[in-house]
C-alpha cells in the first residue's frame, strides 16, 4: 500500500516527461549505486525531494531507501545535504568519487579541519555530510549549519533510520528527539525522514516530532511483506549453551550441504560475549565465522565486513557473521541466505529489520528464531529494567516520560513466537498496521504461499512448541531471580512522577490472541526430545497445552507430576548480563537432590479455596508501577494480599526453620514483617511485568503462590539464595528507615548476609 500528500511542485516534477526515468538517464553509472534502474517508488520519492517537498519514506529493508536522498544530493550542482544516520555508506560512496564526508568522534583532526573549512566557504564542494545525532546536536556543529545556511548552501536535512528515535518512546537517544528544532531554525529547508519499521502511530509521531510540513509532505508507505523470506521459530526448553550452539552449527552446515557450497549468513546475538563465543565455536567446527560488535576495533570490523561481503560464494572470505544489532544499518549484501536469531530480540521492529537483511536479491532466504520462555523472561527483564531507568532519567532532567512502546513491542514479538496458528507473514504485516482478511480467496497465498513454518508444517510446528518449559518451571526458576535482583538493586522503585499515567498503548486488535496471556494446566514429563533440537540432559518440563489461540490438549484428569522445589533467587543466566550480586558469597557445592514425587493435588482452583487467614499486621506499602492501568489496582491489591498471606503462612508453619535457612533468626518481628512485605511486593511486580491481560495475571499469581508453598522444601545447599533475597529486602527496608539518620548500614552492621550453610 502507499499513500501520498503531495505538494504541487513535486507532483508537476514527477509527471514531467523530461524527468529521468532511470538512474542511467540521470547520468549515473551502474558502479555508483550497484544498478541503473529505480526500485519501488524511488523515482517518485526522488522527484518529490528535488521539487523541495518534505518527504517521509516507509519501506522495508533492502528497498534502497538511501538512494532516495543520495541521488538528489549528488545530482545537485551545489549545496550540502546533511544526513543524520549510521555512517557505513560513506566508504562505498567515496570509492566512486562522490563528494561525501563524515564527521564523527573518530574523524581524524586534519580531515575534520578540511571539512569545516569547506563548509564555511561560500561554495562548498561537499554534497553529502553524514553526521551522528550526538554530533549534530553540538554547539560546534550548529555554528557550522548556521554558516552553511547563511550562504544559501543548506539543501536538505535527512534523518535516516529514524525508527531508532521512536523505538523506545520519548527517551531513546535524546539527540534524535531534539532534531525537531531544525525546522524552527531553518523553516525553508526541506526535511526527509526514512525508516523501515514504523506503526501508524509511530509514523505520525515522527512527522510531528520533526515538524514536517503537512501542506508540502510527500508520504510513501510501501508494503511490509517480504514474500521471499521463510520465517521459522525453533522452540527450545532450558537450552544449554553448548547444545544451542550445536543446533546453530547443524542448521548452517546442513544448509551448506544442500546447496553444495557455503552460504552467506548472519547470526544475531544479544551480547558481545555470546558473539565471540559462538563465532569461536563455529570456527572450531570448520565454518568461516567472525564476530562483529562495537567491542572490536574499527579496523578489524572493517576487515570482517569486507571479507563477509566476499563470502558466500565458495571462494574464500567470511561466510558467517555472529553479530549484535550494531551490524546491519547501511549494509547491503544481496545474497544473504539465512538470518538466525540466537537470542530473542527486544522488539518486533528490531526482529523485522534484522531479518530484512536476508534475500535482497529476491531469492529465498531463511529467517530462524531460536525461542525459549527462559530467554523471553530475560528479554522482558532487560526491557522492564531499562524502562524503569529511563523513567528515573526523564524525571531527573525534566524530559517527557517514556511510553510503554518498548514493552508493547517485545510483547508483540513474544506473541509472534508463541503463535502456531496464524501465518507469520500476516502477523508481521498486521503489527505494522496492514488490514488483512485471510478469509478472502487467495489473500493468504499472496502473502505467504508456504513461506513460514505455520503454513508449511502446521502440525510439526504445534508439536515442537510442546517442548517449551511450563509456566510453573519459569515461575519457580526465573521469577525469584528477578525478585532477588530487583529488591537488591532498587528497593524504592516508585517515584512521584511514576504515578502519572503516561503510558500509551500501541497494540492492534489481535495482538493478545497468541501469547503468554491465558491460563494453562501444566504437566511435567520425562519424554525425550521430539523436535530434533538439542537440549539439556535434565528432564524437560513440558506444558500440556499450547498458549494463545491454540486448542487445549489437556484433560480434566489429574496427572502425576514431579516437582522440584523452587530455587529462590536463581535463573538461567547468559554472558553479557551483569548480576549485581556477583560478589556475594557463592552457593555451596551442589549435590544431587532427590526430586519430590507428589500428585498434583494443588490445582489452580485449590489456591482460591477458603482457608483460615492469618491476622497480619497493618502495613503502608505502595505497589511498584502503581501508575500503570494495565491491571486494575484492586486486582493487584488482592493478589499482593494473597502472596503476602502465603509468605507468612509458610514461614509460620516452618517455625524458625526457614529463618534459620536464611540465617536471619536475629531479626525482630517488626523487621521480619517488613522483609516479607517487601519480598511480596517484588513478587507481585514480577507477575505484573509478565502479563498483559487480567486472566494471565490471575493465572501467574496462582502459580507464584504455589511456588511460595514449596519454600519449605528448600534443600540446605539451596538455602543461600533465600538468604540473599531476604537480605536484599532487609537492606532496602533499613535504608528507608535510616536514610535521614546518617547510619552506615553496610558491612558488619548488617544483621545477616547471604551465607552458605555449614
């Protein structure tokens, strides 16, 4: 689909028969841009830009958005086009003698002086000036812009990959947000904004933020679907790193065997350490692989990029790049045959843009996402913590509060991965605002035609999803870890301004249909792996039903299951994610504990059975993120009260046993009550942060209460984690009570610390 708001001059120019209908007609050799013809709406966009209109371009990765501003800039006889963008295009354009320069923190001093001297002249030779958003907002660069404008040589401002400024709401890279002041200073200079990923809401936000002219705005929105990309999700259950890396190697090597030669591909990882580790592993297995991230020297990155661009043809070079998101923008390699995501990205926009690196030559390319619920929890934890930090930062510098857009985008990506009923191409396009009726004849085939796992192998995909860890397993292994860390690092998370309701939803109808939002009946199994994917040697915790729109596979008959006691404060970890308690005393030598074998009598309904409530002391406590209206406050208060009741009951029934395990018997009753209340608040917040619906919130609350009831089963060698969690809560309460007294509560004054049992 495409829609336009045309200014009269741009319309006349595009309709002018003398306007070049190809790049070769415009005088450009094929070597300049790699081809001689326009693609998609490039000709119309170029015409609008030359005609002086403001231009907004939304087009998928690989369409050639950069040409939309490079052609007008280089074709101009004089004047400068300023491009706020990643800077990977500069070297290629310079190689064909284009008058292109870049100003960054890494620009040599002599080169920087030459650029400044040229731009201060009345007739600068520079046509394209690339600059980072940080540099653009400096006083030095603004003086340079003013001088260029005074000489009537400031032709255009281009904001490339503008989606980066809105991916995380109002706070991501504040420099991007300040670009709107350009229009105030230079009202007659045209602005062009280009992005590969933006929902309708974000599109309007970009246009408004940059203050683009509504009267002279040319807007081109291309279809999002990439019909030659095959989308697949490979489901994992508690994947061990070695087994996970083996899966990646087997996938790449099998693809190479089928093609009869090496393929060119990208494996995206969330952390630099994982990139290094995976690249070394693949090299050890005989693949030509290299890491790519900002922790590597620029000279080595350039070398890797050059070798990768030569790779994939069986004649040497690098075939596989293991990269963070630093690898991608400005890169245009046609024959990328696969894009793998080792970890879950933190947004659906990021996933779409990264998979868009594949198949730019029009031939099929595989896009495989390795997905586990453990990793989804880690990704959600990262986004939630980042959101909280941005709230604090926004408050400290009096900037607009961040929206919930980042959280919504990750939720949409998790729903995308959990979905096994709706075509993945359709799911992506609907997220970006396309209205698709798959009930109409031929519509689904036009979008996919068997180019995703859901459409090509529906039954196999549903069976593979059964390998995912159950919600009970996630609740007992991952959520307590989040609680332990959050209470330690930020016990007083709610600030005054956080109570304002400033979150704006960006979800479309149907986003909640296929995700971690509905209740489920869990059964644990010792069945082997049936999906052909490598996992830990431990028994796999499998769910007896699928999530979202899937039909339930469980029966009403109570089934026997083996339950491990919850490991409070522990969860799967990965390199690159810092643990703020890494200097705490470590766990004792692990001994194999016999699993507790019981019948699953404690069903979801059992949690709500009438019982004798304890008379708990009154407390004055405010729940975390109380400004959010995602879950009604009354429901949250009820869940918090139930969690607190469960915590007090299990500690009371155990007598002093649990407090001894936590090495916290020296606390008086008042402090014990405060500590349990703080832990209960953190547990409720961990449930809240994982849910988008009331049903999902109720289900996870019940699961959390079941996990609390198993605290009494903690083995001695695991009790140190309970100690660390309660110690963190204690320190937070003591800080709150003594913050004005000048008391030093660190070191030996702390009544108890995380210790290993003797």
